[in-house]
């Protein structure tokens, strides 16, 4: 059935109205302030309970396997030479040697369930959000090995590369190298 002139102009008006609404929305957002940030030159603002790459205090770990047992995806690997316990005078673990404490970040869900059962509070959720690497093998972090370097968490590639040019990255690298813990607000509080 051929369209009437009246229907033609209704369709034309509807089309123009629809395009006008779309252009108004486009122009509104075109001239509004951007909500993105210029990362890594500007620091990301994380929520207080953000859960990032773990921070591990090997000198407090008694290798009780409670964190590994509570992990729902089985990504924590622990080896020790003999039983360990906390020396009450020093507050540090004594006894056998912690041979391996590793977390496979290809599997980790960042659920923080590993921090809750730890009797010595040696594992915490950190604020480091990026563990970029060139191979899958590098996604398995050997915390016992990085503890020998005086670190509590790995230093990411982007921190290594940008510490000389970006002020906040240099401060973050300094904190990581000193072995200072980030806030533990993301840990599940023990009640």
C-alpha cells in the first residue's frame, strides 16, 4: 500500500526527532569532563578494601598450611623442612626452614579467604593491582624467594620501568623495596 503524504511527513518528523535526540546526547558527552585518568601518570584511586597481590611476611609464617587448605582454587603451595613455631621472645617463626611458599596468580580469585585462618597473620591482601609478565611461569610468585631479597610482594614490571619518571610510582617502589606492608583493610577481619 503506498504511503500517504501525511504518513510520509510523520515518518520524516520521527526520524529528525530521533536524530536530534541522539545528537544532543552526543554533544552533551562530547563537551563534558572526561572520567578516565591518564594512567600510569595519574594514580588510580582504589577502594579501601581493594584486594591486590598478596603481601607475605615469611619470618612470621609457621607453614601450618591453613591458608592453602582454605583456598577454594588450590593456588597456594607450601614446603617446609621441619615443623615451625613462633618464638615468643622475638615474635618470629623458628624451627624448620620455609622452603617454598608460592601463589599461582593464574588461578587466584583474590577472595582473601587465605588471610582469615592464618594464626600468625603473615599473609595480607596488598594494594598492588598489576602483575604483568611475559610468561605463565612468571605468574607463580615464589614468596620464599622474594623474601630472601627483603621483599614482601613482587615488584611489577611497570613499577621498575616507570619509577624514574613518575613520582608516585617511585614512592610505591620505595615502599615495596623497604618491605612495608600496605593497609590490611581488605583482609577478612577475625571476629
